[in-house]
C-alpha cells in the first residue's frame, strides 16, 4: 500500500509541465510565473461524499465534477484556466479508486488546458478540495455587481437536467432507462462553459454560474447589483427529456434545482443586439429568459409559478 509521497508520485505527478510553472509538484510549494497585463482569478470548492455526490458515484466522475465546478467559477468570471491544486482526503489507499480518479482528473484538465501544480493527501472521510487559478484581462472580468435596469438576462444550455438526474437516483422521478442515464450524466459530468465565457466576456454586464439553482444564483446578481428581475417562465430552455414531464415539475427542476453549471449573465440592450448575430452564426445554446427591472423587488415570474424553494441552501 503506497504512502502519501509515492501515492502523489504515482497518480498526480504530471509530465509536460507548461512554461508558466517554474516549480510544480515535489517541493513545499509551487512557483508560478504570472503573465503580464493579466489579473489572477482564483476559486476553491470542496466536495464531500454523501452531500455533494452519492456514495456510489464512480471515482472518474467524482474527479471530473470536482474540477469541472471550479472551471465553471473561472468561466463565470471570464478567466482562462491556468493551474490548480488538489487536497484529497481518503478513508484508505484504494489503488483502483485512485487510478480511476486520476484518469478522470487528467482527462478534463487536458481538455481545458489547466495543470496540476500541487496539493495534499490525508486519511479521513472522502472529500476533495480543488483550488483553480486563471487569468483575465482587466477590462473583461465579469462580476455579479454589474447588472443594470433594462439589461437582458441570458442562460446557456438547458436547465434542470442535473437536478432530474439526482431525483432519478433518489427514486423521486422515473424516466426511461436512456433518459435516466443522460440526466445522471449531466449530474456527474457537468461541462463547464469556458468556451462561451470567452465570447460573452466582452459583452456581459454581470455573470454567475448556476450551481445552487437558477433563481438562487440570479438573486446573487440582483443583490450585488441592487436591482430586481422579471423572468419569463415560457422562455426557460428545457431539454427534450424534461419536456416529457409535467411542465410545472420541469420548471421547478430548471429554476430551483442545482448542479447545472451553466452560465447566467446579463447584457445591456445594445450589447444584446451585437451578441445576437454571434449566437446565431455560431449556433450557440444561449437563451434570453427575462430582463433586469429596478422597480421589481427580487424576482417576478411571469407567468407565475408556485415553487417550494428557490434553490439549494448549504446550512438549512
């Protein structure tokens, strides 16, 4: 059974070190070279077994999601991925699990051109903490605080599929087998929208990624920008699978369910017009679902929709 250092060497010491990494894994800390005229953006997230993923989740999927949700944070800020660190708490040194985990981690890291530069391993309940770092031009950073009256509200992709996957795993929803597999895949293998982030960061006035639910995360933008919003529930993008459900149930999943890791962003009307031609030409999955309205207190749904809650809350 490998000790901590041989474990790191076997599963997490990557080759083909980029030039920006002056010193990576193997010392007390990494040494990284910062590009000129860029700002450093960093984010950190922890996933805990039984809370953020079911205990039966494959190690490959756990690794993918742990990195993907951090990449999504960079996308929400308009930053390009550069490096990340990993802190891994393990109940035991299961080499089969570690091999699958490292393969899932490396596959996504290579896809998004981000490099592992350090971290830590320890014995304990299964948890994964990843800190990502990326770069952004000073005039292209996207914040939550920039939304203004009359801005249009957009989302990428379709909403609610991951929440439907979790509900299926918990026996609360029943789909055809292929539909269940697709929804569970959206839950376990979210695809960060960094490619779309690079396009919209020159246009967006505010942005956030959807992790706790569309309405809950929209409210973060509204709070930071001191505005309200009107959401057209008829414009919420639903996948063909969710369209098979009762419409109110599908919209509840799309608006209150978490783990989509799509982007929600706002655009001034002029910028919305400019971006619309790019969306059409590139056939991007981006939908306008409402507008910012400073006369509204919070979020107004039109048509109205009864919702038990607006999203996931960590301490309730």
